[in-house]
């Protein structure tokens, strides 16, 4: 059982019950031109990247826009799914929280005892650019023709690469941290 809620201190205990501060992490796969989508879908399929994404985000919270939510067949398992939408009448689902704005998502910081991964789409990445502390960027070895959704220009400005990992021969992930 995954627990995302803030644990209240017990009588006689110190602190607020959290063992670590929540980090806000952007996680994205981009092509050579910064594309992330085409016609509302990922324009590639790499099982190694999907497995990596699952390993990074499981046990954490994932914030996404409504369009990204629609591309999922079901809630991401073993994760708190946070969907940004202004739509009325969205259906209640286990492990899914519907929020209306950035401030509502950021208010979770006091309650989560896990990291918050910003998983897209482009509008959601733009909304959280100033809040993201780390980036996990998969570099897709393609230039997708007809791509129509791109990462915000300069999204890695102010960040430095800390580590790179190969997922497959032609697929790599770079971990970035905000430069101090």
C-alpha cells in the first residue's frame, strides 16, 4: 500500500512526521527538436523509457493536465494522479485528485511525503517551470516530423546536468538539478 498523506506527529514525538521534503521534479521525453507530442499522443514508443518512467514515479504523485489524463487508459497505478482541470463533473476515481490551479497543487507540499512529478503536457510544464527543482529528461534519438507539441524554450536554463544513464543503445536519460 502506497501512502501519500502527511503523517501527523504522535504525542511525545518531534517534528511534523515527514522524513523528507517533497521535491518537485519534471520528467519528460523529448526528441531532437524538443517535441513531446503529435496529435495528442507520444509520437514514439520505447518500452525501456516507459519502464524507466514507471520506476521513477511509482510511489510518488504525478501532476498532469486533462489532455494528458485522457491519453491514459486508467490511473497510473501505485501513484497519486493529480489532474489539473477546470472541467465540472469529472468522475471520482481512487488515487485521482482533480485540482483547478497551480496553487492547489502546490498546497499539497505540506501533506505529501513523496515527490511530485510534473509529467505534462506542455501547458502544465509551463505552469510549473518556476517550481521545478530537478528535471529527468529522456533524449529520444528522433526528429518527429509533424510534431505539434514542444517543451517550453529554455526549460533547462538555470539547471546543470548531474548524471546520464543509457536506457538502450540509442536512448539516454539525463538528470538535471537547479544550479545554486
